C-alpha cells in the first residue's frame, strides 16, 4: 500500500485501474485502487517497494480515474478537477495505463 502526497483525491464511479483492458476481477490482473485521500492499494505480481508515490503518479492516476469514469467524477478541489479535465484531453486510456504500470 502506498501513501499519497496530498490531501485530496479524485473520485469516480470506476475506481479500480487494471493493467490490462477487459479484466473484470481483482484476482485476474495487476491493479491500482485509491482507498482514501492518503492511501492507494497497488497489487502487482512484479516488484514494488515504494511506500510513498510521487506527485506525478497521483496526477496520472487521477487523469485515469477521470477518463474511465462513466457516471460521475468529483473532487473536493474544483481547480484541481478542472486541471485534470484539461490535461487528460492529451492522453488516451492506454497511454495512462502504460505510465502507471511501468
């Protein structure tokens, strides 16, 4: 479990990011799941020894959550949400997954 740097998170109706497309179960693939504003559950079959993730990881994760949300996406900080919306226009979901799971 990794610790996030800042005190707010983006939330969406589709919060689990799977490494591969089309996966429906947490038992089938690596995944990233933001548990709270401070903690992120990262399940990987590879090596991962990071206790605190960098800001860039959090930003990429939030763009991913925004792009894969289908019903809602929200954040307690409007300016941050607007920034996520703006920057996520430059990325496809597969690009963000590659960045998150590298």
